[in-house]
C-alpha cells in the first residue's frame, strides 16, 4: 500500500494528466472553431481556459505545500520540480489553444482560413492533438520510448508550418495581407503548442533517466 | 557573515542577473541587426544564445544539487523554485532575441523592416530593453514596487504591437505579403519577450510577498 505522501505524488501526476486532457480538448475544439467558423465553439475554448489555469494553480499550491512539509529528496524531488515545469508548459498550451480560438472569433462569421490552407491547418490540429495525447500517456506511464517518439511528430508539425508559409507566399495567393497575418499567427500557435507538448514528454525522460534530450527551439 | 549555504543562494541570484544582462544585450543587438540589416550582428546574436542556455543549465544543475543537499524550506525553498522559473523565462527571452536576429539574417542584404514601421520596431526594441533591465534590477534588489511598474511598460509594448498591425493592414501598405509576415512574427517575438520579462519581475513579487500578481496572457 502507498503511504499518504506517495498518494499525494500520485495525485499530482493525475492532475497533470487531467491538464493534458483539457488542453487536448481545447486545441481540438479550437481547430474546429477555426475551420467551421463556429463562434460558440470558439467562445467555449476561450472561457474554459480558466479551468486549466485553476488546475495549474492548485498543482502549484500543493507542490509548495508538499515541499515545505515533506522535503522530498532524490527521485521524489525531481518529480515535484518537473511537475511544476510540466504544469507551466501545459498551462501555456491552454493559452495557445485560446489564441487560436480568438482568431476564429475575430473573423466570425467569415472563416479565417482560406481553402488553400484548410487541409494543412487540419493536419496541424491533428498532430497537435496527437502530441498532447502522447504527452499525457507519457506522464501517466513514464514510458521513455514513447516520450522520444514525440520528436518525429514535432518534425511533421514543423514541415506543415513551412508548407503554410509556402502557400501564403506563393504568387497564386489571392487573399492579400490580412488572412496571411492570421495564418502566420495561427501557424505559430500550433507550432509552439507542439513544442510545449514535446517539452512535457522530455521532462518525463529527465525524470526517469536524469538526463534531458537535446534542447531545440 | 553569510554561511556557505546562503552564499550559494546569493550566487544563484547573481547568475540570474547575469542572464538578464545577456538577454538584454541580445535583444538590443537583434534590434540593431534588424534595423541596419547587419548580418554580422545578427550572426553574433544567434551564436551567443548558447551562452544563455549554458548559464541556465548551470543554474538548473546547482538548484537540484542544492535542493538535494540542503533541503531548503520556507523563503529559501521559494527562492530556488522561483529561480528555476525565472531561469526558464530568461532562457526563452534569449531564444526570442535569436528569432528576431534570424529574420534579419534571412532578409540580408535587404532590410526586413520597411520605413513605415522602423520607428515602431525601434520603440519596441527599446521597451524590451527597458523591461529586461528593470527585471534584472528587481531580481537583484527584490524591490516589489519596481516589479509592479513593469506592467505599464508591457502595456506600452502591446500598444506598439497593435500599431504594427494597423500599419501592415492599412490600404497604403505597398510591400505585399512577405514583409507583412516578417513583421507579424517580429512583433510577436518582441511582445512575448516583454511578457517573459514581466513574469520574471512578478516571480520576485511572489518570492517576497507569497502572492502572484494577476496572470495575463
């Protein structure tokens, strides 16, 4: 049986997994809001970001309380410190999903996404969901091999990001500057979302092995 | 006289102040590289980001070592945990300065910055420098009043950011899509740089008062 202290550490992991689940839902709904110009969906993403922030605030508070009371050492200490870091990344992922939803809201009832880039944005959304789903599984299972797989998905995201620029910079681009700006920002939000998901998974690698995979930015 | 343990904590503060100094220099030189289309300057910002990353890696290592060995409590515990967080923000600020420099390098020998937005970018660069300088002073002195002043500079940054969009979206914009994309990304880098500087200062508020100023994103 686990003692109360280790139950608290387990609860921390559960809260982090819950954050991955909420930020996955947020980016999924933000992508739909964007592609379908769905205002209600966009509003729901924007308002529900507060839930993610609230869970993070709870995680922070419980970590400080736990550190002060239990003075964790070795792997437990690494656990609480990486939990703080993972929480910071997940909270930011919630913000980024909200930013995507805000672009959808800004352009409603029009769509911010011209036809030429719809499929690319859809793919970016799917990869983002995929990454955060895997990150959540990695947090729950501490599976280092799965954690290291996230790099490949991130490469796919970067490739799609470059494709976006190619389309908006092509001589056939007929939509002018405003949609190009929207798409530049949206592309950046998805790409950053992916980076943070990779960091969450890599923090688990650090937690398990004590070494961090190489930093990319 | 300070004991060895508190000297280590002081050294941590000094390293963080050093990070603010390096990231200030980085954004300053990146702004110059951008406005003067100075390739050598851009290259120096890009290559010297590794210094910031190296200091952060040292800070991280010494914090883990210190926590394992000394098991800090109360305000000392808050100090090392906020130091980790401040280091993360400062490291990101180095990345963002590098991103600005990379746009300058990409467009060299042309300038990425058309005349209509030069003064706005210059001001954004100055506010970014101002913010990181104040953040460094706040880290060194733990002055809460100064820390809370950073919000006003950040508002000024957001105002300039909106002005940028106004220019690139005006009907007089004659430069087409590519410079608009560059400026969208550059504007975002400065704005994020400012956000991270504010977070560093607000972490000091948390360290001193135990309460965090309201989150903005």
